[in-house]
């Protein structure tokens, strides 16, 4: 009997890639998404990749009745919880919307799960919970902090989940702290589809390469890094999705554990630009600009715990990320 796995936010960038891996592993992914940052067309494209229709309910995690109904109707046994708002800048101008969607939303979801006797959950956390790194690579024991409401919501949810696990040993919880997910499915059918002008590096590089923007602004060239530009741990979204599958499979052995999902390797902004140009034979004009307020110089993961606890490590390279992201851009027209 396949397990029915609830994917909140499952039509978004990361959730859609997880749906593919969950289905490929023989489980039944059930997507609950209010489509505030994704489109229903993703569900049809998922069906093309998977080769069969996918269960989708349009609804909000803050609506406990809807969540309970989905859990009961589909016989859900485990939850991968991705639904939430994720734009740092927007969180600074709309903090209440972020606390409501992310923190209250998670609270309602957990209440509904508890009511239905489903107490296994993988949560989408972020390396943003480490704040400005005191030492690199970042291990899970690094002190936690956050400088913006988005990060605060992730920290608050982590604390809430830890308290829950302490209160009742029937809960099995994994907090996955992602580094910088980029790339797309190799089919070119699903990928990241940000609204408006992208804030993040890879989506902006795609728009410049496609000629939709004249040039990339490189935010800061005087960081204490090898080429002066910011360094991050970019991880292919399919590797990230496989990491969720491994975490879900090991939930039974966990009470509440935080695990980094990253490659363990840092790449600078210029490393990304050069790799992208080389792999795709396109030009990405750029100009060096001032630092972006709030940015850190460098950040990369120690992924040892993920290998030890999940038997997982990344397989895809920065070249793969650039190639698959470009394939998605070309096939979607950056829709
Ligand atoms: P995304 O915006 O593409 O996906 C999130 C999905 O959740 C969207 O489809 C949106 O419509 C849905 N959603 C939002 N609020 C909802 C609600 N109240 N009820 C139901 N659905 C709702 O984002 P993503 O990049 O796929 O990120 C997924 C998760 O991973 C988020 O929680 C995000 O904070 C976290 N995360 C993302 C990154 C990243 O760089 N992309 C890094 C670290 C952590
Ligand atoms: C983003 C999130 C952070 C999250 C992290 C991992 C923001 C502000 N922060 O940060 O909360 O934890 O992803 O997913 O969104 N850059 C440019 N030009 C651009 C865009 C970016 O030079 O047009 C540089 C940045 O200065 C940085 C690097 O590229 O050095 C990566 O930036 P970005 O993709 O926004 O990710 P993070 O800054 O790591």
C-alpha cells in the first residue's frame, strides 16, 4: 500500500520537485496549496512528469477544517510542510502577514494533524536561522538568530516544533535547513517562477541571459572572499527534494532533529556567472555594485549530519544547476 504524503505548498518551486520524488518512490503525493505564489498549471506539468494525475486541493493551511478534511479524505500518514511566504524584503514591510501565514499557518496545521492522529512532519527551515555566521562551515549546533521577520518566523516555528516534540513522544519531526536552492527539474517542465523582478541570484541571471534585463548587478565586490563577491552554498533543487524523501523515510527514528541540506561548497556570485556562461554558451553581462543591505559575506553548510542521519549527500554540480535552470527558462519562457 503506498503511503499518502501531504505536501503543503506542494505546487511551489521546491514542493513541486518533492512531489516528483515522492511519487517516484512509490508514494502518493497530495498537494495542498492556496496558489498565492504558484499556478495550477504546475499540477498538470507534474502529471506529465510522473505519468499519472496528481491529487491537488486548493486551500489554505490556516483553515483547520480544510486540513483535517484533506488528511482524512486521503488517509495521510506523513506531512512535508513547505507552505509559507519567503521574501525577506517583503517580510520587513509586512511582518504581520508573515507571522500569520508562516507561524499561525503552521500552528493550525499542527493542530489539525494532532486531531487526526498524524504526528510525523518534515519542515522547510532555512540556513537564515544561523544569522551572520560566526564560523564556517555552518554546523547544526551554530547559534541561532535572525535579523528579519521571515527568519524570525522560521526560528519561531522551529521552537514550536521542539516544544511539541518534548510534550508528546508520538511526534516525529525533522527540521531541514536549506542553503540556496537553485536549478530545475531536468525535464524543463517545472522550476522557479518568481513574480515580478527577482531578488535572488539565479532567477535574475536567467532573466539577464534571456535578454529581459540588460545586466546583473553584483551586490558587493569588497567582501573578504576570494574574488570579493558574496559566497553561498547553492544546492540543486532535485538533490534537495531527494533529501526530503530520505528525511521522511527516517522520521520514525527521530524525535525532533535539525539537519542541514547543502553541498558543503561555497560559490561566489562570479563563480555562478562564469559557470552559467560556460555551460550554456550565453552571456550574462554584469556590473559591480555596492553591497545589498543585510547581506552576509559567506555561508556554506557542513552537510556531514545529513550523510550520517539520512544517508544523503548532493550529487549534482553547479554546472548541472546552471544547465537545468536555463533549460527551464527556455521552455517556460520565464512565465
Ligand atoms: P514557493 O513560494 O515557490 O512555494 C511555497 C508555496 O506555498 C507556494 O506554492 C504558495 O502558493 C504556498 N502557500 C503559501 N502560503 C500558503 C498557505 N497559507 N496555505 C497554503 N499554501 C500556501 O517557495 P519555495 O521556494 O518552494 O519554498 C518552500 C518553502 O521552503 C518555504 O517555506 C520557504 O520558506 C522554504 N525555504 C525556501 C528557500 C528558497 O531559497 N527557495 C530557502 C530556505 C527555505
Ligand atoms: C536568500 C534569502 C535568505 C535565504 C537564502 C537561502 C533574501 C534577501 N535572502 O539569501 O533568507 O535563507 O536565500 O535560500 O532573499 N546577488 C547579486 N545580485 C542579485 C541577486 C543576488 O549579486 O541580483 C548576490 C547576493 O548579494 C548574494 C548572492 O548573490 O551574495 C545570493 O543572493 P540570493 O540568491 O538573494 O540569496 P541569499 O542572499 O543567500
